C-alpha cells in the first residue's frame, strides 16, 4: 500500500482513480491539487480525496506519487510547476491519451526523461466530465497502457503497475509511438467521426436530429465528450489522426461506389463482415 499520493486534476479520470484507490484500500491518503477551489471542495465532499491544496509545494509535501490528470496541452506548465518540488523517490505518472508528446514535453522540461516518470493511459472513460461523474470501478477490467522509456527505473514501473492493477485495470507495456497509432484508430478516429457527424447534420439541416432514433443516439454519444480534452488530443497526435481519417475516407469512398454502382452482393458482404467482426469483439469483452 502506498502512503500518500497527489492528483493534479481531480476530474473524471483523476477522480475515478482516486475513488478506486480508496475503495480498494490501495493508498492511505490522497491530496488533490487544481486551479479551482470549488472543484476540489466538491471532490472532498464526495469522499474522492482526503485533502486539497491550491499551493503546489503543500500539495506535494511528503507524497510518494503524483498523477497528472489534466488535458495534454497543460502538461508542460504542470511539469514546470512541480519540477522544483520533485524528489528522487517521488514517482510521476499521467493519464494522457497521447504518449509521444508527453514524453517529448518531459524531456524539454527536465533535460531528459526522468527515471521516475512513467507515462500511462487508461483505456476507459465516459462522455461526462468532472469529478461528479467519477466512479470507483471505471477502470475495472479495462486496459491500462504504460509507455516507460528505456531509462525508467523498475521501482517506479512496479509501483504504477500495482496501483492500476489495484483498481482492476489490465496493465500492458507498449512503445509510445505504437500506442499513439493504435489509439488514433480505436479512440481518436471514432470521436472525430462523432463530432463531424453532428457538425454535418447541424450544417445541413438543424432539424435533422429531431428525427433521429436509437442508432443515432448510440453512434453520436461520444460527441458529448469534453471539447478541450479532444482539442488537445488532436493537437498532440495530428499525423496519426489525420492518417486514419484519410484511411477512413477511402473506406467511405469505396462504400459510396458500391452503392452508386448498385452492388448488392458486395454491400451485403461488407455489412456481414463488419457485423461478424464487431460481434467477435463484443464476445471477447465478456
């Protein structure tokens, strides 16, 4: 059990991590740090954190680990803020959806990647944001990808792994570039499709959504996700996101050609193959 950790950014992910650690008794004390006292007070009232501070020196005093759970574009400012207060035994980790950019930023701030900085990303979330949406079992049976650099010390890797396993996550270690490419396909691209679908409908016919049914609701759900977070993801993983958007555009063009040229057998095969692939994936999740 870890004694004391600090969570910077007690929102959905940071709050859920804290709630999970408390539920499963993985840490003795959790302190929150952020810009707004109101959010931290709410987190404390909800029992997500034990204490909070608006002063970084106070928040990091005596902590064993600090978790960065804020939008990726804020990582540089936060690392510069905490740099004077980091000790050799204090572990740093994050939950950012892009890993290459986080590692590059850390190298800029510290001169090299600190041995005690273990980048990580939980493959879990909700379209809601804020600590009010936090839930202790959010990461249960979900993947957590760690992307430590070659110089990372084993003590820090083991400690971060243990905490995430303690809240139910299935931990994997992966190269940061591979992570960013996979997530661009499986997470970033679907969000881009949902955002762009809503934008297309609103610009084409603002009344269209009044006639949408359950399928539209299911598909468009993630368009309710936090706009700032997704702005930052796009800015920090542009090449891979654009690559997969362009790849998907080719798939849409192929589909349009099948419809345009009246190819019922090819259409049915495409739909059947897609159904089988999704059904197989759903079965693997249970």
